[in-house]
């Protein structure tokens, strides 16, 4: 029997093969991550979003790879990100 592998993004932003699927999805071009069932991401699939879709094992990995939380499906995390970005002068 062949073991299934999934391509995820690692903390260094490089592709990593994993035996388990990612728990979060993201957009490589926009550097945003969120839940796999996010209505914003799902609604964007017909417009070419799928070719930029990436997957992460967890939130810490997405953050380490330079992605920010989605403002639609991760509102609390996004609010914290905005607050931290404003405090550090990035916004």
C-alpha cells in the first residue's frame, strides 16, 4: 500500500511533504492564512485562487512563514495581528 503525502508550507516558506493534511489554508500571493472552510477563500476558488492555495500544519507555522491571519474566518487573530502591526509601525 502506498502512503499518501501532502505538500504543506514549512516555517521557512518552502514546500514540505507531510503524511497528514494541513489544518489551515492560505494564499501564497497574498500571504494570508485561514480555516479550510473560510467563505472568503471558497468564494475565490473560481477566480484563480486555487493556483495560489497553500496549506499549513498549524498556525505557528503559517506565522513563521510570514503569513497573516484572514480577517474573515479568523477575526480575533486578525484583530491581534493588526494591533501588533500598528504598535510595531508596520501599518
